[in-house]
């Protein structure tokens, strides 16, 4: 299962699943499969009644957000975001990478009914971006990869906040209260699994604690869903409160499942739409906002704001600076929205099914353009770093 932890494998599976979903949706069996996706599956006596597609996007995807939250917390505590000096540059670049695509989208959509889709092109898919970097950037310096990872993590944090605040309405405070209780108990219970906890040192059985944690996790997800807040936020809450060492072990166990099953299944389900049979002039402005916002908005925002910030941040910290071309390359990788963009598309246009379908196609095309641009960019930069390393007598991948 270790191969499923590979960034290259994860990115390849995501792309293949999305292409397969789009191809099947536009095949003779596409209509029946789309109808099957919208079939509802209810859990008796719980109030939970979701379509199969939403069981994937609201349910299984919470596992992905749990992993993101654990990684975010780790970076904030002991990683590349644990100090203001470290976080300053990726934070400023991340803001540029959110504002510019949103402005590009609004330039097309204006103040129309689909203007609420502005968050769609602001997301970055960490797995995909790191996958492209791993595939084509063998000689890219470690500091550039760290910058990309930090920026993508902060980008995900912004995406989480957008989902929590902009795609939630009429939240049920009672269910949110129940969720707060269950997530607090989850956090307290997880501390029993810490390596030096009295429970572990007493060599007691671990399975009762594991059963309790899974039960509390399911209860938290159910309460968050019933509250009206998007259910993936439950995964974020659980990831942020879980004790660090047990959370790390949980991520290690769940990562192959997330990369090999959950994310490809979500990509397949989200891409399961019929390509709209309309002329380009008849497409909703949101389509063009997403299509241009992802590859262009991200490059412009991250390169311009991040590049300017580099001049000031590194002058004060003394850290070896990134070049403008390094920042531009990260901007190109940031335009790969994919997973989170597809989720935001579903949330933003839930009342406009036709626009949702157009948005899926726009996300896939826009991300595809970003993949192509970033692959060329990364390959050229990697070659330049390899030649420079050979000239300076410093060889080997990621040696800088």
C-alpha cells in the first residue's frame, strides 16, 4: 500500500478517475449512471438522507479534510509555518493566489446570479501540485518544494474557512452544540493513545479506545451535517483536536485509502456530467471565470504578490531568496484546483444544475491547462537547476 502514498501515483489516479468519469458520462450508459449517482440512500431514524454522490462529497471527503487538518496543524506547530518569519512569504503569496483568481472570475461573472462561484478558482490541489512537481522537478531545490507545500496548506486553510462561512446558511445551533461536545470528547479520548499516556503505559487494550474514537467521529460528522454546515468541516474539526502522535498514525493509515479510493472516487463522481451541448457564446460567464481564473489568476496573483513579498521578506530574514521564476513556477502549480475546486463548484451552484455541469468542465479544463503549463515550467526549471548544479559541482536531485 506504500505506493499509494506517492504524490505521483495520487495525481495520476485523480486525473484518470476524472477523465474516466467525464468519458462515461458522455457515453451511451452515461445517463443511467448519472441517475444512479443521484439515487438517495437514507439511514433510518437518523435524519440522514443523502444521494450517493453526496455520500461521497459530504461523507467520504471528510476523511481527506481530516488529513489536511492534521497536516495543517503539524505545519503550524513544528513545521514550515511555526513562526511568523517562515509563514510570512507563503501567507502573502497565498492571499495573492486567492484574490487574483476571484477578481478574474468576477470580471466575467459580474454581479449576476452565479457570482457566488468566485471561490471556485481560488483553490489549489496539494496532491496534484506536488505530484506534478515530483514527476517533472527532480532537480528543483527543496526550499521551493517547501514554499509550495506551505502555500498550498495555507490555501487549503482559506478554502476551509470559505466553505465554513460562505457556504453555510441557517445553521442549527443545537446540532452544532452536539458536534462541539462530541469533538471535544474525541480530542480528550485521543490523548489516551499518546505514547506516554498512563493508559498506554499500563498496557491496556487499545481497541476499546479506537471503537470510541470511530463512534465519536461518526457522531461529529452526523451532527455537523444535520446542523446545515458542510459536513467536511467535521473532518477538519477532528483533525485539529486529535492528539498529535495518534493523529500522525491515523494519517499514515488513512492516506492510502484517501489517495487510492476516496479522492479518485470523488473525482469520478464530480466529473460524471454530460458536456453541455451549447455554443461557446451560450455558456454561462461563470464557465469562463473558472476557466481563466485557475491557470491565469493563480499565476498572476502568486507571482506578482509573492514576488514582491520575496524582496522584503528575505531581505529581513537573511534566508536564501526564491527567484521570480521560482515563484512563477509555484503560481503555475497553484492553478491546479481540481479536488477542492470541484467541491466548491458543487456548493456554489447547487441551485443551478446546468451551471454546475459547466463548472465541472471548466475546472477540469482550467486545471488541465495549469497542469500542462506547470509541467513545462517545472521541467525547464529543473533542467536549469541541474545544469547550474553541474557547473558548481553540486549534483543530485533536491540538493540545493
